């Protein structure tokens, strides 16, 4: 739902894939939050301008490149002060969402945070990317991967969770097993949770294993598998929309987005070039009747 007035714009919604996760985009020119609490872990990223937030009895300025974190049931209030604009994104993880993140990281519970405002450019950028993906992509595999990656850094850098990276015996064989599943089931609705379970790993472990072994995340690897499959379909002359679905993309638009990002051309350009090549090969093929005539010429006495 969204509210629009002369001075402020807000959008608030519940995520379709992660139970217990809600999100908000806000763009304020004048606003003040009175003291309140949330029954959720709160994460907020300021994109433009800033404000002052009181949390844990301390007043701190919030601004871009920083991350605001509030534990469940923690009292907080905020005001814009001298700032003329405050544009930010926030997410609220109630118990089901926190439990899902904990399972993905292989920890028993969500850590407690003793500091509310974290100045960490990389982490702030990760959460901003996650929030935008949750708002726009509809790609459950990518969203889950970004969510676990962002929260692993937040929890293990600043929470009480500690580092959980563990060595996995015969890592290349494990990666090969999951890669084979991706190749065989590329058109299915693969989920990160299911792949991790098949490898007897947490989602966090699976992401780290792919990055260390192949240099890419599971989602990036799966996307390339699907792009290669789409190329094969297009070379055979399949319509772009059909090739997209056969390769595991949700629609032609999704294929086009990834195609341009990875190859610098559109699927239509690729398909047209493939069509020219096919026609050239067909012209070079000699019909069976002509083949017989060639044999007669070759065998004619000199």
C-alpha cells in the first residue's frame, strides 16, 4: 500500500516469499516519529538526506553509507531536524523471518546488537541492493541469496554470532553435484533452500562454497546455465519467448535483461544472426539428386 501527500511519500508491503518480512520505502520532507517499538528486527538504509534517531538512550545522526539496526521491542524515535529531505528504505523481520535467516546461516538465534548505527559502506550497499531486489525482481532464488549474504555480514561482523565459515570435505565434488542438479533441472523452479539441503549444507555454506570454488554465487552460476540453454534454443530457431521458458527464465523480459547484461546484445540480435547462419548452411547443403550427379561426374572415364 502507498500513501501520497504534498510533502511525504511512503510505500509499505509484505514480501511474497519470506514469511514475516515486511518492507517500506519512505521519502520525507517533514516527519517526526514519536517513541515506539517494533516486534521485529529493524534494518534501515538512508539513501538521501538524513535524520536523528534516538535508540538505546543515545541520539545519533543517520546518513547515507550507514545502516540503522534496532533489536525487537527496542524503543526508538526520530526527527529530521535541519535536514530538508530524508529518503530511506527499511525492512522488518518478525520471528518467522528471523528464524528463516538463522536457519540459512546455521545459527540458533538472531544475534543482539549493542550499536544502533553502523558506518559500513559495503554493508549498507548490500542491504540497499537486497531491498531493491525484494521490491522489483520477483526472482526468489536471487532474493534468498542476497538476503543470506547481507545478513551473514551483518550478524557475523556486528552481532553476537561470530564467524561460521567451516571447511567442507571434498568441496569440488559437492559443487559438481549441485551444478549437475542445476544443469538437469534448469527449467524447474529451483530454490536455494532445496539445493542446500541436497548438499547437506546451510544456505550460507552453499553460497560460500560456490564463491570459493567457482568464483560466482549459485544464482550467477544458474543464470549462466540458463543463458547457455537459451542460446542453444535460439540457434535452433525457437521463438524467443519459448526459448526463455524452456531455459528456466520466467518470461522473455527476464531473458532479455540477463542476456544484455552478460553478452551486450539482445536475444533478438542473437536469434537473427543464428537465422542467417542456418540459412547459409542450408544453401551449402547439396540435395540428394545433385549428390548422385556429382558421383557420376567423378566416376566418368577420362
